[in-house]
């Protein structure tokens, strides 16, 4: 496939994400940015969670893992399936019923501030490391397959992608993330 066509598809996708962010950010305030006015459909949130666990790494590494190790990876898939069911039908309805914004809020209510801060710290560290690794892999693949032939330097690719991600996230907040995660999950299936 022509590298220019691939690049145009990637740019069109980011423009579509920005359009979603613009649409979901209309009449937004702090409540809608941080907690979506507590009006996000929990099934939509649960479905979108599947998309957040999928990334470029999934599409690059899983076929290789299955090819080299056979169906041993299927145990992970089964674990994800049951884990998502538990989160969707047990945890998320409880969060909505108790009007919690996160597991950390629950940890604070149930076990105190030390538990809240410890859980939040582990989350921030693990997400930062994981997101960095996933972003590096995706940017590297884009660079090798498309942008090297166009003469675009790696640092510029990473910078542009980070700016685009920040734009669509900061534009609409949680409402935007719920819809874009749902879109990404739908495109994967």
C-alpha cells in the first residue's frame, strides 16, 4: 500500500477523533471534563475499557506470540474475558451506585488516605511506563513503515502524535475518552 495513503488514513482518523472531542466538549465544565457529569452509560464505559487495553502492541505482538507459542496465549484471552465480565457487571454498577469516581476514592473511603495514595501512586507509575512503551512501539512502527520514506524524523513523529493525543483528550475530557475508546473498540472488532 502507498505510504501516502496510509499517512492520510492516520491523519483522517486523528481528525475524526478531534471532531468527536469538539462535539463532546460543547457546554462542558469541570464536572463534565473530569467525571462526565456522572451521566456516562456504564455499558458504554465497560465496552470502551476493552479498547483501552488494546493498542498497537496488541496487534504487533499477539500474532507473533501465538505463532511462536501456539495457543498458550489463549489463557490470557480467557482471563481478559472473565475479568471484563466481572468489571462490567460487578464493579462498574457498584461504582455508579456509590457515586465513586475511581477505585482510589473507594480505597480512601474504605481504608484511609494511605491506601488511596499508595494505589494512586502505583497506578500512575504503571500507566506512565506502560503508555510510554506502547507509544514508543506505535511511533516506531509508523516511523519505519511510513515516515522514514517521507524523510520525517522520529522526534517529530513522536511530538506530533503526542500533541494530537493531548488535543483530543484535553478538548473534551472523560466524555471524549469514553466515546473515542468505544470507537476504537468497535473498530477492533
